[in-house]
C-alpha cells in the first residue's frame, strides 16, 4: 500500500487536512503546537470513477479501489533533529513512508497562531528541510564508518560508501539527499536506510478559500523552491476540505465549482503523488468484484500480476487485456473480443494506465 507522511510546522493545517482526507480520523486539530501526540494513520480509497462504470458492465458484487495510507506526523520545530519539541520520535515515523506531503501555510489568519510569529513559507520550508537533513546526516555519519570497514571485503559496501559520501556533502549544506547523483548500484546500496530527504516531496500549499482556484504570491514562492527540488506543488485549502466532508457528491461538486475548482484536495494530492512516484493503475473486473491495482510505470504483465499474488507472477502464462475506453465503448468484454479489441499479451508486455486485465497462470 502507498504511504504518504504529512509533515510541516505546527498550526499550518496538517491535522485539519488529515481529518478531512480521512473522514473518520481522530486527529486533534487544536490551536497549539504538538496537539498530535502520536502519528495518526488513516487509509482512504483512491477515487476512481472508472470502477463504477466497470462494475455496472460486469454486474460486480463489490467495488474495491486501490488505497493510500496517510500518516499525520506532529508539527516539527526548529531543533527537532536535536530533540526540540517532540523531536526524533516523529522523524522516525517519516522514514517509513513512500512520499512526503509537506504542508506549507500560505494564508493569513490572526486567530491561528504561527509558531514563528509570521507567515513566511520559504522560512518554514527551510526549517523543516534543515531538520530533516540534520536527522539524515546523523544517520549517515553513524553508518558510513561501518560501511568503510565492510568495504574492504564487500563490493556492495563500496557502493554504499561512495553513495553516503556524496549524500553527506549535500546534507552538510542543508540540501536533501535526493539531489545526489547516484548510480543504480549506489541507490540500491542506501535504499534500506530510509533517508527522509531521499523521499519524493509534494508541497501542499494551504490557502484560504478565496485563493483556492488561483493561488497567491506565497504559493508562487513555493513553486520556485519546488522547481529546484523537482517537487510537486498542490494548492489545497484545509478549511474547504473540512467543509466537504459532510456534503454529498453533488453538493461537493457544486461547492467546488462555486470556488472555481474541479476537484478536492484528496484527488489533487493523489494525482500528484502518483505522478511524482511514477505510478500507474490497472483494473480487473468480473461478477465478483471490480478492483483497481497500483503498480510502478514500466512494470511487465507478470510483475503486475504479482501485485495481486506472487503465485500469479510465478505461474504467469499470458494476460488478456483491453483498454478501459474500448471496453466501455463496446459495452462488454464479449463485444470487445468480437471487435478484436481484447489482446493476448505475453511476459514482455508493459502494462499501461487503465488496462483492464485478466491473467492466465499455472498454480
């Protein structure tokens, strides 16, 4: 399952956003630092209108979307890497996620106290990034001595030492490990460390309701930072998201339209996460269930089958595949077959976004 950690300074809207993204979450959105004492975890289904369409075609008993897990991590402060605030106990939780959603406050509100006393998204980003870099640097420094000893007899350790030395230079400058230029062998050698600054980042710029459609000057500042870091930027309004929770689908659509936007923050964040991590979705459908599956771009048919069950990959024979649009246009799998739109693909086939697949395999 895809996991995204929500981080940021206290009172930037993290817990409000988390509560909205995970309607049943119990995070406390209070107006003081450290209100989230333990990392809150919520699992949500990834919205995908294609599932409902396929379920009607197949008369499926149930619909199962692919899922994403959000982890709400308490607000970090300057000095967190040295134990300030609630310190390293929260940094450790970030190491376990696939991507980081960095919530940045880009709205003015005298009633909501900013931990630094003023609104400055670039300063806030620098504080978080520096703390994460310092936390990683401490880990790298501990690991590099051991790796140097192992490098005398291990080729893998040699790759690790080279990678760690490159990363240490960046971290000492307060820059993230993901900016290091590493070979495939070097990347593999340090993957197990779970360095926080090596993870992909989405900057979620939290704005007022009035700025949701167009953003504002503060958002543009964040965009400039994101370009340097190859990060994604999503404009969200945690307050709007919290208002959407109690609305019906039709009411949500009308409310968002009145604000000049087509989709809520959940869809925007998921779309950005998939794009950033290079993820794709394929679909399976039948009388029992219609289901979405998340894979990495470039995966072969057997690898995609393995996401369902390892036996599917080991015993893979072939995949029957049809494009979602073709299946919907013809109205049924049989009709799609009659028109020659269903293909039989072998082990070399690279699964595409929106493929509807049926795997044949030996047990």
